[in-house]
C-alpha cells in the first residue's frame, strides 16, 4: 500500500492525480496482483519453492528503487513539453496507464506472488492450511495498514515521494535478506545497501521546468505537489506562478511584477464582485471570503482596488499560503486565514460576508464535487448578507460547456439571480449569483472607482474591466435542462469527461444552407460574436443563403473561442477562397497564422494521446499473454 499510494504521488508531477490516474494506478496494480497470485500459486508446487520468496522480494525491491528514475524518463517520453491543459486529458489518462504498467505492475506482480508461496511453505512446515492462510493474510493487511498511514501522514509530506518509495523498497529488501538462503545472502546484503544508499541519492526537482522558467521552490505536501516558477519574456514583466501537480500550461496563483493585476486572467475579473454586491458601490464595512485562496492572488488584487476590505482566506493546503507569503510578496488584503476544507469551513462558520469567492480546484480541471453541490451553495447562501454575491470560477470554453451548465443550474436552484460572464481570452467563466436581490451589472457604469491606490496602467485596466462588466449583454443567464448536482449524486466526473476528454472538433466548415440574406446573417453573427455567444454565431452563419468571406471569418473566430482550432483553420481557408476584400484577406491570413501556431501543441497532444493509446493496448496484450503463460506453468 505504501508503494501504491506513493505511485500516484510520483506520477502526479507528470500525469496529475485525477480520478482517471487513480483508477489507472489501482486497476493496473490489482491486475498485476491477480497475475502475481496466479504465478505464486504455481511456483509453490515447484522444486526449491522455498527460494522463491527471496528472489521475488529482492527483484521487487530493486524495481521500486529504480521507479523514480524510470517515471521521470517516461514523463518526458510519453508527453510533449507544451501540452495544453484543455487537450491534455486523453494523453494524460493513457500515459498514466502505460507508465503504471511499465513501472509499478512488475514489482507488484512479484510481491503478490509471495503470499501463496508463504502459505504453502507454512503448511509444509506443519501449520494447518487455514491457519497459514489466515496468518499470511493478517500479516499482509497489517503491513498494508502501516504502509498506508506511514506514506500519507509521514513519509511523503515529510521526505517526498522518492524517499518514501526508497523506504518501501528498503523494507522489501530487508525482508529479502531475512529469508535469503546462504548463497543469496551476498545479493540480499548488496540490495539492502543499495536501498539505504538510495535514501540519500535523490536530489534536484521532481519535475524539471521548461527552458526560460526558473524553479524557485518545490514542495510535496499531504495533498499535492507544488512548484513556484518565475519566468520573464523579452519586453514582458516577470511572472511568478504557483503550479500544482502536472501544471501543464495552467497555474493556481499568479503575480505580475509591477502590477496588482494578472494581465487579464480570471482573478482580475473576480474583483468586480464587491461592486455587484453594492449595486455599483462597495457595501459599508465590507468583508469578503476567498475559498481556494492558494497563494493569495485574489487578496493581492483586493488590496489594490478595494483598499481596507478584509478578505478571509480558506485553503485546504496550508503550504500554498506559506508559499504565497514567501514568494508572492505584493501587498495583500488583511483578514483571517484558515487551512481547512472550504465546505467544512462554511458549514461550521457563524460569520457573514458580502462576497464569497469560490476558486477551489483539484487536479487542475476538477471542481471538487462537494464544493459544487446544492448543499454547498445552500451553505454559501446562508453565510452571505442580503444583497451579497457569490462568485465562482468555472473552467469553460463556452456557454455550452457541460460543467458550466450543471453548476449554473445548481446555483440557480438556491439563488434567484444567476449570471455568467465569459472571461475574455481564457478558459474561464465567472459565475455570479446574488442573495435576495437582483444583479444589476449596468450600474457599474456609474461606479465610483479608487484612483489613489493604482498606478496609471493598472487604473486603465481596472476601468476597462468595470466598463466591460457594465455591459449587461455580456452577462448570460443559462437556461439548461440538466440535473441539479447533489451530494448523494455527484455527476461532475461524467461532465468533466464531456468537457475535457470527449473533445469535439468537427474539422469541417459550417454550411450556409439557410434562407437568410447575407447582410442580415453577418450582422447577427457579429452581434453574437461581440456578446461571446459562440453557438449563436455558428447558427447565424448556417442561416445564410450563401457564404461570404466575412461570415467565414466570424465562424472561424467562434470556432477559435471554442478551441475547435482545426475547424477554425478550415473556416479561415474557406474565407480566403471566397474572394474577400483586401482588408478581410489580411485579417483572415493573420487569423490563419495564429490558428496554425496554436494548433501545434494541440496536434502534439493528439499525437501523444494516440501513441499512448497504442502503448496501453500493447500493455493489455502483454497482460493477456502473461495469463496464458502462467496457466502453462
């Protein structure tokens, strides 16, 4: 169990620790143990069966010692460097299965073969068969229990997963030495010395950074793997990011040198929530709550645009807050801090807030199910003042996203007014709901904004965001026929699969097969594009009686926003073939170059997913072949 739990943590910096990775690790190891039990049962009837426990334990221990090095190599081999988060899941899921099969299945198979041998050897030594089986099962269970608690509560958070795995391997090598025959004692002693040496051999980062990125901190906590990166491009300010597990092109906290904002990332837009809670003016004696605060990016923005407002911070992992204090050094809003699960905190707290921000993510793309259920939003509703605002960050590329629809429907079952704002140039939606009052974003047009706490560039950014949010057409009400998420029926895993795994890029242009005039269709498509309603853009293009270069441009832009970049490229090429004006031709050529640039990492992700799929199939065939081979022994 220590090795199994540590396996997930060792894979996490490369493949993440999503439910799919856990399933792959557990499933592969269970299959390996089934094969091992079959092998052990057959070896127990062979001559010199008493020598096999030593051989199996020694081989398994050495394999586990090598696992960190092999995993590091496989992480680089199975995945491209610039894997984009929104196209990564197929490559990560299949890659984690391949890595588990190559790294952890062989030692687990060998370990599982030991128990049947011990039962038979004990029975041959005079113990009853039932007692032998019971004693071996009990000893194995107790060992697994010790390994489970030691790995999770002590070894991994205290020493890191590589040392934890080396300790587990050393215990196996010690067991091998204890049961070694006379001729095997030298090998057993060498293996044990190797295990002890490996406790001091691991150094450097668990996952190296890409070129141009400086690793300034790395932590393995009881919950996750953390890194703090600093990067700077030519002509751009330095960026500090908190990266969790596999990271990819995503992060959980961000700071831009010289600015209170994050260059338009979703954190900036959350700062509008207090103005919505006060109909354009901040409520008196205002207090905010940040659930999933990580390194404190939201508190940093609050300190600049809402001076004097206290923000209470909640994060399940205290280490993220500690890293925020150490490396994210910009001023942050004052307030209390709590290292506790956000759901537990809300249910036990007696405090009320004017705004509650929910930005809690697990495994990069997962909204934790217990933080997206009706019961959670009821608790949030109860902890808001009348007129208070709930602001949730939901990963979504469009209003049609399955997760966004489900979360919006669930919030709508508790709050009267729920709106969605698609954050420009991102994979995020700002979902806002208000207690007991209607949302009035149009009143932001006359909001009083601070002027003395921001420098000129930040002031312009803030005014631009508030102006954009004052456009009521950019706030959408999602009317979705979808089940309300409940604690006893968490559907988010299935919805996430629909959003991130079953990516649907039709790789075809929209046929203009309607009866609408082209000018009317162009106007409709343009208006929908401005409002961020991508499906309405495509519907407007389809309603046209004939195609035009401008319609193809609009269709390509909508496809781009939905991350259907193959289709976007096809739309732009069709626009170039439709006799565009010089101005439209220049725009289409520029869009086409941009689409090709963004397609490169997506195509690399698709190639990796395909390769890992074939390798996963090969691993399955090898497993079937081993079953056939063991049956012949």
